[in-house]
C-alpha cells in the first residue's frame, strides 16, 4: 500500500487556551537545537494493579520510560472510592518524585503516561491519562502510538453531538467507550478499539480493572510483568527492571489483557495475523537494556554495526559514535572492522530540551549546545562517524563540519539503518516526507548535503540479519518498516479519506 | 410549592484533579473569616459584540461585576477564525488587566464570567466560559444562576454516552446544544434551554452571534446596553457605566436576544408569565449604583431603612451600619428616626478573601480581621446596628460582642430584610436550611443567640413597600422571595426527584 | 526653615537586579489608577517580645496596619538560637496568614514591617526588616518614616568601605550600629540614631531585646501596648486592638524603649523638645479607629468636617463624601450644615492596587476603576464633594466631571485640609513640589483645574481647632505641618547639602 | 603539612531566610540519589569584555561549564551606565536562554558563574556574582574554588563593622576590596587577594575592566581566549570552543589579568612558585574535550586506563565502564588489555539531579534511578568495572550488586585514581574524612565493602605517568594531590586556627 503524501489535517480545535500559570516548554523543531533532525516516539505507558504505593511505582516506571517522552507526564489512580489524576508538564523526576504529589494519588491501582510534544498543542488538558465518567463508573485511558482513523472518528462523533475536552487521540477511545451499547466495561472497551485503526499500546483503569491492549499488528510494544503477584503493564522491559518486577511475556499483537482481583485474562478480538513490531523500536527508540521478543535492543544495535562492518568496511583511523544513540552500532562496527572506537564527540547532557528560546544573536554564531568536538581524538585523523539513522540531515551536516573544523583529514559517515524515505503515522514524529533527506536526494546527493567524504547505509536485509533473520520476508515482513519501504501495514483513513470527510455539511449559523 | 429540605446530591465527579502549579484560593466557609455568614451570588456575566478591544472591555465589565464573584474569571473571544479562551483564579484586575493576557484574546466579540467559589471544586476546568466544538463551529457558554434540573439532565446525558469535561452546570447547556437535532445554532440554543429549569442569565458566543437569555421567570437579571452601536449584555447596569455604554433596557424574563451584524433580534420561546426578579438583588447582591426595572438599588436599600424606621423606631444615641452592605439601610434608618449615623465599625478592606489559612493559635484569639470597633463612637452609647440580612448569625453575634467590648451600653440590631428561613436553589450560596438562624429559632431565640438587647426585622410587606408596591401580591408575587417565604417559583427537579434518578442501572464491571 | 525645592538625588545603586520568579506589583503612579493623586505613608511597624506565636501575632498586627503599606511585608523572629526572616511582596493576609510561612518563623520575639512602594525599587532585598550580623550577635531592623541625612551618611559609609545590600534607609542604621565603637547593643543603637536625622519610628530585634525608638520631634507615631505581660510596639493603636493587647501609652518623641526579660526600660538620648506629630496622621494616614495622644482619629476627622461647616457652609442638596477617606469629614460637615449625607460615589474595593497594566486602548476610554457615580443620588441635585486633601488634583477633576456626567446641577468641592504647597521628606510619598496643585495655582486656578463650581479648604487654624487647640502656636507649633506651611521641623541634609557631597573624589579606574 | 582533620565551622549566619516563591532544588546527599558518592566541583566562571551580546555569550560559556555546577547560575553585565545582575536557581539553559532574561542584561562586558550546591545554603542572595558599590563605582565578583582563610577574615571584618549580605566566600573578597586604602581598583583588587589564601579562579567586572586571577599555586584552572579581539576568561577551554573563541593561553598561577579597552595587562603580585593544578581536574571534573597545559583531559583519562592495564591486567570477558565518568579510562583499559569494551550499565540522563524527594516506600525498593544493568552484556560473564574514583563506596557497592543480579559470574573493580584518604578544602565538595572509604578501610576492607571479587587502584606514580611524567616529584609535586597524599599546598587557616578565633570577645547584650 502506498501513501499519497499529504499530511493529515491538523487535529487542533478552533480554540486556543492557555492555562493559568503554566508555561510548558515549547520545543521548537528547528536546526538550532536539532530537535527536528531526530525521530521522536510520542509516548510511554505504564500500569500496575493492586499494590501498595501504586502511584510511586508508576512514577518510577515512567521515569524508566522517560526517553519515550519528556514533555509531560500524568498518573491516574483509583483508591476504591475516587479516581485521582495528576498531570504535569516536565520530567517525571521533576514532578512525580515528591511526597506532596504522590499523596494526591492514593490507591492500589494506577496507570501513567509520558508524552513527547505533539502537534496538537501543549495544553494541560491534552496530557494523558484522560478521564471519563461513564454511567456508573469512571475510566482513565492512555496510549502510546497513533490511530490512523482518529480524526475521521472524531468528526463523526462531533456530528453526533459529542463534546471533546482535548485534542488527544485517546479521547476518541473514551468517547467510543462512553457511547458503546455494550453492557460491561470490557465489551465496551473492545467495541471501541475495534473501530480504531493504527499502531498503539493502550492502557485503561476502571474501578475494578487494569486493561491493556496492543494493536492488531503489534506495531507498538507492550509487555507484561509481575511484582510480587501484582500484574504490571509497560511499554518496555526496562520499566519492569526499574521497579524490580519480573518480566512475564510480551503482550501479543491484537491481544487485550484484563487484570482484576481474579488474575489476568486475555481476549483476542482481532483476526490472527503475524506480528510486525516497528523496527525503529530496535534501531532508535527503546532503551538499550530493553528486550522485545527475546532480543536485546543493545544486541540488535551492535549487530547492526557488525552488519555494517561486513557491508561497508572502511579504511580509517578512528570510529567515532554520534552520541548517544550511535554508540552501540559504532562499537559493533569498530569491533567488526578492528579499528579503535573513540569518543570524538562530547555530548552535553545538561542541555536536555531546555534551550528553548535562543536569541537570534546567539543562533547566528552557529554554536553547538549538545555536541562538541573532542579535538584530541579527531585532529589529523581519518574518521568514520556512526549514527543510528539519517532524517533531515541537518545535524549530520553540522557534525561533519565540526569534525573537519577540529582537524579531521577525512570524515566518513555510516548509518545503522537504511534511508528513511517515508513518513510514519503510528506515533513517530517524523518530518513531512518532503523534508526527509532520503526522499529528496540519491546517495550522492545526500553525501554532498552532509558534506562527508563518503556516506553509507546498512541494507534493508542487513537490518533483518541483525535481528536474526536471513532476510526480509517480502510476502509477510517480520517488522513494520514503512519508513524505508513505504509498506504501511494498515489503512491510513485520515489521510486517504480526508477529502470526503471534509465535505460533511456544516452547522448553519 | 414547598421543599422537602434535602440538599441536592453533590455534583462532583468521582475524580479529583489538581492542575499543575495552580493554587486556587481555598475559601473555608467557617466562622473565622465569616464567609459562611453572608450570602453569595455565584456569578456575573458580560458580553459585547463587534467592537475593537472586545476582551479589554469585557475585562472592565467583569471588574465592575467583581462583587458577584471573586474566585475566578474567564473571557472567551472570537477573532473571525479562532476562538480564544483564558481562565484564571483570582480577581479580574489581577489577571485580565495586563497586555500580555489581553493579547491572547484577540477578536471583536467577547463574553466573560466572574465566579464565586462553588461547592463543585476549584479546578481550572470548571471556570466559565466553557467551550464546545460543534459540528462546523464552536460555542462558548457562561451563566449566572443555577439550573434546578442540571444534575438530572447530566445523569441522563452520561447514560447516553456524553463525556463531561467539568462539573459546571453550564456544560449541561453545551451538551444539550451539541446533541440538539436542530439545524441552526439559535434553534439549538433554544432547544437546549427549553429543557433546563431554574434561575439564570445565560450568554453564549458563536462565530457569528452573541446570544443572551434570561430564565422564564426573570429570577436572575440581565441588561442590554449599547456602546457606539455595539450591543452589550451584562448582569448589572454598573458594568455598562464602567465602559461608558448606554443602558438600553432590561432583558425580559424568558427572552432570548441574538446579536449579529444585522442587529439585535428577540425570541420568546417560553410562555408569557409575570417577571419575578430575586428580591436579594436589591437587598444585598447588586452594586448600589445599579438599576433594575427603573429602581436604583441604593434607593431601595435606603427605602428599606426608612421602612424599618417606621416599623421599628428605636430610642438610641447612634445608628451604626455594619459595613459595607448595611450602610444605605442604616443611612435611611438614621434619616428616618433622626438619630446620628456614625461609623462605629471600621472595615479592613485589605483582608479581601485572603486570610486563607489562619493558624489555630491566631484563631483562638478570636480577633477580627475584617471589622474593628471604632471605640470613640461607641463607648458609653446606646447603639443600633443596621445590617442587610441575618444568615447564620455568627458574624452578628461577634459584632454585637465587639460593640459591648468597646463600651456600648445598649446594642440593638435591625435587619433590612425579613428572617431567612429557606435555602436558595437559583445561584445563591446559602447554607443548608439547618444552619439558617431563622430556621432554628424564633425571634427571642435569635436575639439571645446574637446577644443583642433587642432584635428586629423589616416585615415582608415592608420590603415590597420599599420597592414601591403597597404590599406583596400573594397570588402573583412581584419578586422571587422564597428565602423568606418558601415559595419557590420553579420545580426543583434535582432535589425532589433525586431518589428516582439514583435508581438507574449502573454499568457492570 | 525653608526648603530649596530640589528633590533628593535617587538612592538607587547603579545596579539593577530582578529576583528569580518574583514579580512585584508595579505601581505606576499615573492618572490611570490615580495612585499619584493621593499621599502615601511608606510604612507600618510592629514588634512583640516574649510570647508564644510571636510571628502570628506580628502578622495580625501588620494586617491591622496594612493601610500604611501594601507593597510588601516582612517579619523577623528570634527563637533563642537563630534569627528567621521572611519577606514577601504583597499583602500580609496573602503571605503571612498560612501555617507554612509561620512555621518558618519560630520564636517568641518578633518584629514586622509593611512597606508602601518606594522609589528605590521593588527588589526583595529592599523589603524590611533588614538583618545584620554583628560581632557576637545579630540584629533585625525596620522603620517607618524617612531619614533626611540617609544619603549623605550612606555615601560616607561607602567611602569608608561599607558594602550595602539594599537601597533601604534602614540599612544606614544597621551599618552605623555595626560600626559603632560602643560595647553594648543599646549604646550602639543610640550611637547610630544620634547620627540620623528625620522623622521615624524604628524597631529592632536582637537576641535578647526588642528596641523601639521615635524620632526626636515625634513626627512619626509609635505606641506601646501590653498583651498579657508581653510588651508590644506598633505604629498605631489599631494594631493593639487587633491582637487584643491593652494600650499602655504613646512612646514619647526622642524616646528609646528597650524590652527585655526584665521589663521595659526607657532612654532619652535627645534634647527635650516639644512633640510635633505629623498632622497628616490625623488627616489621612491613620486608621479612623486609632488614637494618638488621646485623640481619636475619627473624631478629629469629623471635627475637621464640622470646622469646615462653620467656615464654609454651602447651600446644596446633598453632601457626598469621596470614599473612603473623605467619609468622616463629610459626615461631620453634613451634620454641621444639616444637609443629607449620601453615598453619591460608589467605590470598588476589589481593584485594590492591582489594575497594574491597563492597555492603552482601555486607558483611552477614561473609565474609572475605583469610583463610580451613584446616579440616583446625584442627578438633578446640587452637591458638595468632601475629601480629605487635594494633592495633584487629577482625581478630583475626574470625580467632578463624573458627577456632572451623572447629572449633578452644581458640583462644589471642600477639602478637610489646607492647600498642600510643600513636599514631605519624612516618609510621605508626595509628588515633587512642581506637581502639587496648590504650589502651581491660586484658589481660582485650582477651582478651574478641577472644574468645580466652587472650591474651599479648611483654614490652618481650623485644623488646629479640630484637634482641640484654639489655633496654631506659631512659635512652637503643636504639629508637624510643613506640607501646608513649609515649616520643616528638621534639617534636610540630603537635599540642602547634596552639591557638596557629590564633589567627593571618586575611585579611579 | 598535615591536617588536623576537623571540618571548618559552618559559615552560615545565625539567620535563615527563604526567598518568596523560590524553591531551590534541594540536593540531598544520601545514598538514594548517590550524590554523596561522587566529588563535586563547586563552580565555573566565565567573563568576556567588549563584545555585542556579552550576556548571551556568557550564558553559552556557562552552559559549556554546566558540569562544574548545576544548582544555580548568575550573570552580571555593565552597559556603560548601570550594572545589571540576574541570578537564578537551576540550569543555565533553563534560565538564561530566553530573550526576556537576556534583555535584562544589556551591555558589552559580562561575567558569569555556575554554582554547585554549597553547604552554606540555597538562598538567592548567595548566588554569584555578587555586587558591591564602591565609592565611585561598582564591582561584580565571582569565583571558583575556596579560600582557606575566608571564615577567619570574615569574622575579623564583622568585628570591624562590616555587614555581610551573603554567606558566600566571594563576599569576603568584595569587602576587602571595599575597605582597601588603595586608590585604584586594580590595586584594591590585588590588595584584597593578597590577604586571601586557597585555591581559586576569580573574575571581576568593573565599569572599565574585566579582571581575572588565579591562585598563587594554580590549584583551580583559568584560561584566556579571544573572540574577534575581545578577551575571554573561562574555567575551561570547552567554554571557548562553545562560543567559537580562540584559545590564547592558560592564565599562570598567581597571575592577575586586567582586560581594558587598551588590551590585556598582566600582574604578578605573588612570589613565583611552580604551578600545581589540582589533579582531579584531569581525573574527574573537567569536560573530556577541555585542555590544560597542553594536555587533553580525554587523553589523560584514557592514559590512566592504559596505565591501569599495565599495572593491573585482569583476565575477564568484558570491560564495563561506570558511566559517564569512567568511560575514557575503561576504553583505555580495554584497549590496553585487549578485552571487549561493552556498555554493561545504562545511564538514565533524564534523572538529572531532580529526583529530590523520594518517598520512603520507593526508597525501600532499592531501585536505581540513574544506572541500570544491561543484562545481555553481563549475564554469564566475568566483568571488570572501571570507574574514575572511589569516594564513599556506596554507589560502587550497589553497582557491583546490580551486576551480580544481572548474572555476572565475576565482578572486579578498577579505579583510575589512587585511594582518596583526605578531604579537600579548595572547592571540591568531599565528604568528611570519616566518610571516605579509603580513610576507613584497607584494600581488602574496601573490597569487602563494595562486594567485588577484586578491587584495584592505579598507583600514584601511575597517575603522574598518565600525565607524561616519569613519576611524582615528591620535593616539588607537579600537581595538587592532597586527596591521595594529605599534602595540602597551602595553609588551612580556618581549620587550624579556628579555636583561637572563636575566643574573640562577643558583643555584650
């Protein structure tokens, strides 16, 4: 299935509102802070059922998942009588590590969510989890990923009189649950997700249940753990490790798990199809110490480096990783080719995402806030830079130049993923296709753009080999890899059907 | 129609949420700050259509209406393309007087709202106006007053799958508008208010219209003004004076006015019944310089004092008003009986509503933060205190004691309203009936409670005489006066029908 | 002694600093909020020695003195081991009424201070009390009033190597105490104030003493009270009433009182001269329920109105006070001439001092945020406005116009004080002499400026008569009254000697 | 010279003050966040003279030096007329990257300072730079390091009547400058530092000069750069790289440089002795891409690893760095012994220093917020952990256990510095000697404490070899290394002379 290339119409309501005294960090995706040149997962989710300190454990789980979203976080709990919800802009460690906030989140069941900045707007009301009062009980919902028909469903619901409180896709799920004719909450939940398409991991908390669901194809990950008998759901295994929970198993594609006092039950409301985890979970997003389907993320990344070493062995003096995401692949490459691995670039971790408003005068200096050349390792040397992926190329071109300025005699660049030619619609914040370097240039064009002496990418089959397969099974690919192939695993209703839906009759004034 | 006496079940959702970094002033209704011993209007509304600086003018209008609600305020505007909404805890003058906030509220049409603290909870999402996206257009809604069937309608809407974003009654109106099958916005608005009962002034802003509506009986006031051709709607005339607008007329009971580019149109969707303004608008709530139905509030209050002078002339040395609300009646009384009017009590205006967390040690001192005795006017004198009304009696008993401590030889007390024996359900925050002094004691019991040498109330007919009538028309009373009479002018669905609605089947888990 | 008319050179250091996250309310002294057209006391002081809840009692005392300064407040305590200091922008009731802040102020001895905005700048470090560590012990100091040689002393101290932490005059006292060669703290304190000139009430807290001092002439007031055996010092008696303390006596001019565990000792380090309290304490500053030298402030104000009635009886329909400060004089006038007193102007107390940044567009409307006409009392009537004093005339001219707009047929204006022709240098924030209306115009010119039909001032002797004297004793005036007479009771070193001091050699760079 | 071991008496004044609305991050130095188990530099300094955007460039320089202090930062500028000073808690990138703050810092000359949390207390008034008004001109001062006689000088100054505004050592410098009898500012500055002892880099800004000084022995570093002709001073070369300035030279030990419009002048007011840079600048503090005396910090760290490989080659499967500080030494070690280098520990950079208030319940879980095991690299393997230094040993023991829990069959530990047996008094925040692991245990005792299979330290001479020397010159050591040797290069007046100074006569009360 191919994609027409248009971007989905904005989800934003014709309303702007700023919340009193709240100053969310505004991430400007420009070259300055180079945000725009990396991929961003939109979210991480965590849930735990029936344990003391549920909110504190959720905060720790979210802290372990902080790399999946730094803009905001929220935690919902149920204490047997009331639901409690706290949502904050900023890091989990800044907002949910104090007793004061945790005291506002009593209860033994809890779900939580980390959010990366989304286009919809940085308003408090958009931070997940979202809460909805149903007839006879409440439900809190949060998800990682994206629904490809959310906008279409949203319009249809508004036409039928629904009032949305947020611009979050999660609320479409809540509204569908609220409007379902089913008589119990699990059936309502399944009724709702059957109407949704996309890639997601979804968690929900009701008065008596913790529910988790993974999209039919398994694009976004979700794992099940166990803490002294209490079930735990999390986007990655590193969150289980953080709280000392045992890993139980990956939730299957299309599976719905319902945790109650009686234990964990599974539902399989979707047709049985092979799973296709998003390959970028291995390449870039997940934490290196996480494990999916028995594969260590760190091992896959090193293996990508080793495959690169086989495919593109270079004669250089030093292998320099682009920190931090390029480190494991660079190590694998260096070991593969037998050339020294050196930290030729120093990363400043204090910048976080915080240099939010550079003045024009500073901007003009072209200085680098996150990366500095470590001249002693670079000067007079032939180096190869190893990074995980190439998106817009703006950061790479600056880093190549920085290496030359520091005295490198040759600067080569290798990427541990194939050229990214297609945008994502399953929760990864990719630029418009028009801004993807590989969608604009051929290999030589890209090389010129970033200014390297040579440029190389791992092959698509190389990626599959690093994951233990002989090659990509083109009939039934083992992973979701549309960013390299254009092979989108689901319909893209909001994009492809946009014209039709816009034709709907408007309310007359 | 009599009332069963139960209080409505709480509107609060089974959800608690605190908004990041927001610390609303928590008004504790206890004896300490004496909040609990006065009546409170819940709101003031203001709207203006097609004028430059619409938000700034709305801020000024709300400032003039600040006495109707000090907890929070909100302003919504429409700029021809987007709606903008800003809501803040605190005074209008603290939050909406700066260029920074006003710049976030562009547009030539605007509505605004002042809120007094409501039981439902001090959450940002509860501050009005509320915004709803309808199919093809948005609507912002705010109201002053209370709907007596809001909870019942709310439950019914939730049963049908509506998700509420707030606990505000205004949202019931929005949800009804959103779900209406009518094809244009005015019909939808009328469809919605036809389902509502209660006492209210309602304003709404759509892309092309400013809409105002007053409840069928006219319990809550709403006036129409004109600022250089731009229509203005406000709770009181003092808001028109503030912005230099001309007073046009009172909106009629049951009238809906729709302001568009073509002018102001009127609709009368309710049966034609005689108006019954809430008599407390004259006695206590409205600003003395406001005018309703041609009667100056200040004049009515002075006339109440003069009637008191006829009904209960006392032989004392000084007439002392309880500031500030008792001043006009005390002046009228002093002029009527020919006894000097003196400021025997000094009010500290700086306390505002801000002494929020008195420590127990201070509380134990029994000090008075708002009122102090002016000993030189009181010592060795026989005084009469004149106040507007007697609610719980806690403040009055302290003030009487303060006068005795300052050396008064006799302390009498007169009230410019009859005994309050019944709670209100139309937007006045009265205590439970059980806490109303006049519902617990007879006159002598009340006198003992407050510790005065004598206690007197104006008669019910005296109130009507002060308003220019010979007496109350018991067949068709000229005012809403249930607080004195128990004669509620509408059905009280939420209270009287509560049992039935609670029986509804809950969602199974 | 006459004054040359120049204003003192600014005290501000060549340093600007904003404190993180602190947004002091910026009072713009312009016509808009009419701040510039009233007089402002700069401060109120309070201290209590050896009592439980010392900080809480100080907070209450400062609350009672809030009218003397609303910009900021501070409280210092000593707990037997450490001094504690909390300083905040804003009202006492907003900042010192919560348990959290009071818990940071443990101890049984405490002093506090209210500040009105001073020219020096709204920086946290300028809020009093100020703390200084002396050899072997600390001292906290605060004062009400102004030192007329503070700038001169400050320059001299800097020349000798002192480093100032604030631009507050109080710090000159601290520095002089720190540098004194005397061996005990009381002698050092006296050594310091002997070098100071001006009008002040000064309080200080050391590890074992609460010290109070009043300037040699007694320009600024200070009273002594007793709360169950604990001595209390306060600017006015109303602060004693607030906490239930007994009034003991006025501190004498030039007296230093030292409260220790042994009791209250008096020192008289200055020559014995007759006291001259600032007459404006009666006319405008102090709270009406305060008492100085046995005279009730309210009584004096009413007496000023009665004297006005004798001097300038007018044939009008209504006497209208300019609220709130003109009320007692208007009452006295109305009683004196036998004409009805009516609230023809309504004051909006919610504005406080908070409409800080009016946008230009609103400003242009000329609306009135604090005062509104009460049309029903004014329309078609001949009225006389009674106010306490006339400073720049800007407010008066607007109020006169407002009365005319509301339909008054004649608008006369009477002032309960003589024309203000001279600036103050003892703690009253008067405009430059050039901006004083009475320094620019004769009576007819002033009348024209404010637009009244007639304008009248009480005579100087009338003021003295209202205070119980036959007339002003010109040889030894009973009050400080330079604002009317130019008769400054002390040298004005900073002003008169400014040129000389500027000539001092500067440090070479 | 040996040290008696007592800690200096606290510098804190007998005053506590919290600043309004400021909530500094409280770093609790306990095992939980493992802060207490690393060394901390107290500060970084930066200055630039005569350039547009001086404050913005200073902010960038401080950002590059953020690793030297994260608690607070301050910038002072001079605009030709006024000094401006902004000080904030938190990261430079969070506070000084926005136009709003930079606009408050106009001028072409600027100095700035990063602070690590100091014992003295997190009060705004303690953040550097500090400003002092001298006779005829102001001076802003900031320093990195510590004065070993600051407390003694402070007491003496207070005895002479000085009032300190902060508890910062920098203020002693200001006070000495203010009190100096010299007639020009450079002489006064030199007069002041001649009275100070310790290890420091000091920068000052006057109306016409940027001044820098390095302590007589050169314990703390300071470098000179050039940005298009404008001189730049910074703690490390990485700050020059950040703004694109050229490195000119290291400031010499005991050198004072004065930058004016005429250029850069040098003064040498101290006896000429050999420089002894603190060896910890190489081992731990400085950024790996910084260069001192021609030696790259990264190169030294790798060389330490290579020396370790020579001294202590182990037979293991994997070399695992303790991130981030142990990475270069681990790389050097791995290359030296020819064993694979793998990231067996994942560091979570989002925690920053922000998990400030862990609840007891979470704390009890023993989870790790900063480090996680990367099980795939550790399980079933014999590993050696390489870290830069061992302080208390608490972190190391947890990391060793974490490795065992992840399945390591052997866990060895090597340190790239000798045992730390003595506390620092030159600006490094070391624990009391009693808490240094190497001061309590012998090698076997330490090994048992951290639970490793073996434990090894580089030799002292090994450190000197890594820096290019054959060995330590014990007669005249090339570096300051008292933490390993107890050989303090200066007198420690505050500690050794404390008793005498305490005997000074206290002020009598």
